[in-house]
C-alpha cells in the first residue's frame, strides 16, 4: 500500500509540474501578444519610407528592428537579409507570436513582418504603411518563404 501511495503522489506531482509549464508558456505567449499589439497601436498608419527607422516612416526591417528593441529589448540586425540569418527556422504551422515571417515579393526584394498570432502579421507595407495582414491573403500566401524564431 505504501508503494502505491508513493507512485500516486509522484504521478500527481508530475502532472502539476507539467501543467505549470503549459500555463507559463500560455502566459508568456499572451505577454508577447500584448507587447506586439501595444507596438502596433503606437505605430499603425505610419507611412512606408525606404531606409526609414522612425515615426517619419519605416521600411519593413526598420519597423521590425524597432518593435523588437521596444517590446523585447532585443537588438536585431538592420536589414531583412541579415535578419533572415538570425534565430531558429520554424515551420509555418508552428508559428508563435513574435516570430519573424519572411516573404519574397519579387526577385529583387525581400520583406519581413512579425507574426502576431491567429494568422496575422504586422509589417510596413509600401502602399499602406504599418498595417496588419493575414498570412492566408492570396498575395502573402504566394510570397511566403520561411519564418524565424528569435524569442525563446
């Protein structure tokens, strides 16, 4: 009978410990989403400006760099190409808020945005400035290349 109680106790403790990890992860994802949304609300509508890194205008990598600096205190490289070499590659179906999503709109250009969850990413659009877009949008779906995880 003593062994059964011990095994039961260990089993219950292991369930409690593992469930704490899940809720910590959920809390962390929620915190990341809130930080990203705050950045989006602060900068939405800011116009696109090639080479731009401030309120007067952002290009895609300038905006991504600023969001990571402000929200997470992480310094990313300045260019989309350099950002693409940072972090750990993740599959599209495992995206988490904060992951960088990369696109190839043309042979000449690359584009980066930040995944916010629920199939949405924020980025600096050449036509609309800082906006949210759906990964499922036919244009972005066709141009999607890969994603990188910077946050742990």
